[in-house]
C-alpha cells in the first residue's frame, strides 16, 4: 500500500512539473518622442520649465513586472521631478525640468530603465540649454556658407534685433547674399532648437521662406528664394556661424 501511495505521489509531482509555466521575460520600449524610438535630445531655455513625457510601452512577456525609470547626470542649476518612477507598463511618466542658472550648451543625462531579474537599459541624451532670447547668439557679424541647387558660395552677413522689446526674433542683413537691402526675419523656438523663416519679401524683390535648427554656435536654415517677377526658385541651405 505504501508503494502505491509513493507511486501516486511521484506521478503527481511529475505531472505538476510538466504543467508548470515558465515565466517569459518582459519586453518593452522606452521613448520620449511619440513619433520615434529611443530617447532624443531636448531643449530648454535657461530660465524655464519643461515637461518631458517618457512612454514605457509593453510589448510581450510578463504582465506582472514593473519598469523603473531613473535619471542621472543632472547638472547644477537644473532640477527634475521626479528623478525615479516605477509602474507596470504601458505607462507615461512626466519628468519636469526646471532651469535656474544652468550653464548654456549641451549637458548629457542618462535615463536608465530596469526590471527585476533583467539587465538594465541605458539611454544617453542631451538637454540643450538655450537663452530665453536666442536671437542674442547671432547678433553682429556672421559668416555663412550657402549650398544651393545652382551653386555654393560664402559671404558675410550681419544679425541685428530690430525690436528690443521682443524676444527670439532676429533680422539677418544680406541674407542669402542678396544685397545690403535684404533683411530676412528669423524667429527662434528655444523649446525645440528650431527656427522659422516666414514667407516674406526681403527688400529687393526676393520672396523667401524656410526653416531650420540651431545650437549656441550654429544656425542652419533650409530656404527657398525666388526673385520676382518671373524668377526661378532656388533651394538652399545656409550654415551660419558667429566668428
């Protein structure tokens, strides 16, 4: 009788071990951009607050494992709340940056995501600190190189602020090399590191529009210009630097 009971106990243990499910590791994505994968650079004025939403998206595997996010490498003068957050994916956590006296330029931060029992993932990205009035970067004498559909050339231009009560608006004299009467209006967006050149006539019959990006040292504008009336559009990229 004891042998039969032992046999049944052994058979039950074998059956349990065969039906025991193996845990599938959690697979997930982390991004701070709804249109792209990965953690991308962000921009912030030097006295401002910026919200960086981070999406942790569940892909496959365990539905019981939380993903912890941690931010490190935060420079002096920049605070962030929170620095650590943990939840079950899919979720979005807003990291709020506040800049007060942080130095201008690029600062590398690291976002680390971790799951218990798995190797952590690290994402390095830059927070690029720009002044509240980015037009100040490019006032005075400037040098530029133009790469156009017809030719490449270099020339000297000048940036000036026409309205001292406004911010992030720059006028560039001799833009595109179209002459001293050509003053192009450029607006800056320090939250995205981008510029816009709205449709305009720049003083000598040239119609112009474009857009681009900038850093504290370089302004890059892709634009289309046409000399009216009856001119042929010219597509150019102007790379502008402060000497």
